[in-house]
C-alpha cells in the first residue's frame, strides 16, 4: 500500500511539472512587430522612406502627406511606390517670380515623361538644351517649370511625382549652365490636364513639364 501511494504521488508530481512546462512554451505562427528606428519608422523597411513634407504645393520645396496609391483610386495599377532616391537639386529661389506670364515662347519645348517616371528621356533632352540656350541668351528672364501627371493614382502621389519631374528638369538646366536663381518649380499633379480623355492617348500628353517665362521674353527659341 505504501509503495502504491508513493507511485501515485510521483505520477501526480510529474504531471504537474509537465503542465507547468507547457505554460512556458512560446506560441507559434505569430507575426512579430517590426523594430523601429530613431525616426519612428520600421527598421525592417530597409531604404524605404517617406517623401519629404514642406510648406505645401506650389512652393517646389515639399508636399503634404498622402502620397501613394490608396482607396478611392479609380484607374491605374496598385503596385506603384513613390520614388525614394534623393534629389540633390540646388536650393530653389526664396521669392516667387512675379509679373506677366509667357506660356507661348517655350510651349513647343514641353517635355513628356513615361508612366510613373521622373527621368528625362533621351528623346526629350534636346528640348531642355534649347530652353537652356534661350535662358542663357536672355539673362533677365526667369523660368518656372511646371510638373504635371495623368489622372491615374491618388492626388498626393501625383503631386509628388509632378514635383520630381519639375525638379529633374531644373537640375538638367542648371547642369547646362543656367543660373539656379533663375529657375523655380511648381507641381500641379493631375489638376490641369492637357487632354481630358481617359486613355493612353490622353495620358501621354498629360505626363509632362511645361515652361513658363517671367520677365524678358523677347525673341524665339532656336
């Protein structure tokens, strides 16, 4: 009888130990929260970073939140992410250009872009070179580069992309010898389409950058 009780108590003790050990077993198949970096972002996102936030649309210096495809998008793919490479552009003029606007002199030099791209195509570089020659010949002229997009994507995304297109052209002009103080940029996103259609024929005309002159605009572009 004593031996039976000893065996019974031993079995109960072993069972209690097993139950206790089971409670300490870590649950499986749970997704861990990503670690955060010093800016509050995910340390597991690698090189991804948000588009910079600045004073607002039209300044050429930054944009508000909201860039990226999201709910409410009625057309276009959903797997596009905003460009993240840095823009090493020369600082923009601090004062906006004023006076009469001339949209006609450089109208034929409007630069067109591929879908979701801000890189200037080789076939469009001659237009920028002609604009640079004009500005160097008319030192009193000031230039505003307008960045535009087609209707696909959210408003915030297209404003960001339009800004990058305008800045890319500004950098090209500066590289061709145009004084940085004579060029500013503005993004209009999808708000001012050149063609109000809803197909590729229209969209290709809306992915563009236009040139607006202020000041001395006499003469024609060669």
